[in-house]
C-alpha cells in the first residue's frame, strides 16, 4: 500500500504555493519540493478578498479556479521531479488560501474561509484531494487553527527535550512540545506587517534578510504602543489572521509617530514581531530548550537575531538543523493531515484549538 502523499500550501503571506511529496512509510521523508509564485493579478485579488468588496462571490470563484490550476501545476512538476506516477500518490492535502478567519464570531460558531476548488484539482491531477481542513474543528467549537502542532509533535517529539516550533508566515504560530503535552496557538503578526511596510516604502515584496530593518533603530515608544494590542494578551486557545493584522491596523497605530524614518518603523516592526513570539514562549513554556523556526520568516536573518536576543538561554535555529527546510514544513503538515483523514484518524488537537474533542478533518474529493 502506498504511503506517498502530497501537501500544497499557500499561506497568509500570499506570495505563492509550496508543494511537497512526502513518504510516510518510515517517519516523514520529503522527497520532492516545488514552489510557484502567484501572478500579480491573483495575488492582488487575494489581498482584496481579505475585506468586503464588490462582486466578491464572482472574484472568489474565479480565483479558486486559478489557485487550483496553480496547485495542479505544482503537483505535475513534483511528479516529474521525483519520477512518481499520479496513481502512486494516495492523496493531495490542499489547504487553500485563507482570506477570512472569524472563529466563534457573530453566531457562536463563526467561519473560516479558504478559497479553493478541490474538485477541479482532483480533475486536473487524477489524484484524490483532501481539503477544507479547518471547518470541522470550528463546528466542534474550536478555532480551526493552528492545525500544525499535531504534525510538529509527530515530527519533532523524538528530540527528547522541550521544543518550541515557530512558524513565521504572514501570521506567526507556535507549537510547544514537551515530553508530557502538546500546546499551540497563533502568536500574532509574522511577515504581514513587515512585507506591507517594505512594499509601501521600497517597492520590494519583502525585506530580504531583514537588511533594511537592520539599518534602522527600534523606537521604544512605538514598540510599547504596538504591544498593547489586546489579542496579544488573550489566553490560548487563540488564532488570528489578516482580519486583524493588516495595513489599516498599522496605520492606526502609527498615528502620532509620523516623523519616524521608514527604516526605523521597519526595525520596530521586526522587533515587535520577534517580541510577541518571545513573550509567548517565556510565558507559556519557560523551560524551552530549543526553538526551531520555519516559514518564510526563518530566512530573515535580522528577525532570527532578534529572536535569539530575546531568548538567550534557548538554542534558536531553523528547521534545517533537524533535516527539514523551513519552506517545506507546513506543506508537509497538510500532506500528513491528508493521511490522517484518509485513515479516518483525527487531525486536530483539542488542547490546541479548543474543540470539543478529536475530529477527522476535511472533505475527500475522489480522483
């Protein structure tokens, strides 16, 4: 019986798709990885769909088709790269593109919306697709996020000491792994504010290596003001997204700081992103011995330096140190979640999401 699964992930940074082919026959082995960028029009459409606007249903439906086609392209490239035939793959775990995340809001259940067309993806690839992972957890009273701590536990629990796994995508989320329990939650902004400010002032999509932030000075009063965001003080379980942390949120908090140099704001936003994560680790897992960082933020050297400064007694490194590159971890998680679904096993951790109990996640779209 095949143990090959594909995970495709497009995260809250809204920059493109990561796809991995994973073999779960003996632990987790990633045997192929492809990354494809969003074209500018699709990227802008996803940004727009984070807020209400005209003709939303039409634009969302067409962007779902475009995303499924990009997913299919990534899958086909994976199959060519690895020499694996489509029938050998049990399933594709397709996360979709999150554009709204409102768990528990409005009617007590709320919603989370990942734009996707799994039927089209199954049709284009000839492979079973598992999608819509978050909704069942919400239906059971959970946050629907983060879902990756269960996979992080599967992947890193054998290290034998207290480990924190920090994923820095658009939003940052942390998994706290000790020998006795697994916890996890969203910390706050990851790259979302850094990318927004960098694009606005330099025209670049992101601050490469954090080099621009490194030229600025952290402004302590602004940092303290940013740290007053109420979400940061909430107790887990908790999750967030671009619904909260976006350009307008930043504009509101920059009022009264108009004279700051743009580089100083970037330096302060980097310090803010790091400090939020540092505070959560110190508050909830003070015995952490090792911090493993994945996601795009793992490649921001200045941000990594800020994390190490904030946690001087902790060994801080990217997940490369334990054999899996940072941009492969989350896509591999959704390959693993697809396996859980196909085996009729739970994919959530109630202690993490707040759901009423373990649940089999996602819907299956046959090949």
